[in-house]
């Protein structure tokens, strides 16, 4: 008697996970056409028939979404970007309004998120916040798309990226930040943040700043761009390197509020007044931005709207609907770190 083929046999021959086989054979649009055709061809070759009763059982929903944070250094040891803590309220509220629970955990770049959450039926879909080095992270996103995992992430948003991304208009935000500094008479604007393809959100903010300066006939000095990751200590160290470089600067545009807050501490230690000696502006509008001395001018990302769109995006994927990449507007929030309000 011939042994009946299983979905695990197909998965082994196709080089994918068993849940990907299941999704492909039930027509889930999250599985790429190339993968689906390969799986269907192998299934036909093995004379495999879908067990509809078992399939219906597997299709039962958990009514739970998984929210995965990327671990980052933070001043309160939460290992969560403070901006994402602001977004958390919107995410949990929107899930509750849609009748879903929210499972919160940390991302481990080496782990198989789809196995730990969606495929193990802990959650029906995944929301990803943060990513660290995007050059390393992109390969993981491509793998998730190939395996048909239902996920939406917040981050650098551009057509042609793996999966669906919701993000902020970082380039426009960079323009608005630099224009505000220029309007206050600043002509030597430093940028603190890694402005490379490894951190494309920071890179777009820097590009926007350079664009605004170019519009005023100013060529941005590349020596005033100092790498910094997203933590207060990074901002402090970057500002110290900037000061010690001897390059002339009268303003700092920091790629995040946490970097800006660290830079403010360095400026004070070196006896530089904010804003008379150095104007400073951040990005994100985290709660701490309004509590600094002086209060920090910043570019606000709409975390409330972002949380709603992220949740609804995952739910659309669960319903096998297409979800386009979206870019949300940024807003300048003027406080005293750049001069008079």
C-alpha cells in the first residue's frame, strides 16, 4: 500500500515551511506567485489532496495579534524606543476596538518569528516595530514574505520593499527641521545620526536637511554629519565628537529626540548655551521632549494614527486583502530650544 503524501513532504521538496505549503494551497495572497506555483506543481506530482476538514480547523483564528519590538538601549532599561512606547497605547486601544488581543514580545533577529507566533497559532498576524541595521533586517523580511507570514511593520517606507511598511515622511520632516533653523538665522547645521543605508530613516532625515540648505544656497558641510544610533549616550558622544572636531556649527538637527537629549547634555557640559550658542531640534516628539531644559523643538510623528493603520493593515492581510505601503505626514512642534516660540 502506497504511503500517502503529506504537506510536510511537499514542504521538504519545495524548501519552505509546512505552514507556507498550507497557505499556498488555500490561495493565500501573502505567498508569492512563484512559491505558490512551485508548491502546486509538487503537490500535483505527489497526487496530494487538501484535507478540507483539517484545513478548516487550522483556519480558526486566535483573535490575537503579536507586537514584536526590536531591542534597543534606553535610559530606563526598557530596551524599547521611547517613541514606540507612545505608539503602544494606540495599538492596544485599536486592537481592543477591533475585538483582538495584543501579545507583546521582543524581536530576536536570529529567531523565526513566524514559527514562534503566527505558525504556532499564538497569533493571526504580526506587527513589527523597529529593526536596527536595515541591511541585516531586510533579508529577514524577504524570508517572511516568501513564507507567507502576515505582517506589517513601522519603519522606512518605500515601494518595492519586502512586505508592507507604514512610516513617516522622514525626508519632508528633515526639510521642515532645517528650514526652521535657517529661518532663525542658523547657517552651520550639524546632523547627529547614522545617515547611511543601514539606517534609512535617519538617512532620509539628513537628505531632507541638505535639501533645505541647498534651497538657501548653502552646501551642507559633510564634516558636520556625525554618526549616532538611537540612544541618549550615542547623542552625547556624537555631540562631544562634533565639539572636539573644531568644525564651526551653530545648530544641531538630531535624528531622534533621544539623540538630541544626549547632545543637550554634552553642550551644557561644554558651557554652550541652548539656543543662543547652539539651536537644537530633534525628531519623534517623545514625552520627554517637552520636559527638557529648554523644551525641545522637534518633528512629531503621528503615533496615534500609526497605531490604527498598523493594526488595520494586519487585519486586512488576515482577510487576504492587499495592503499598500503608506507614508504619514510629519509635523514641526516648536519649543524653545531653537529660540523664541
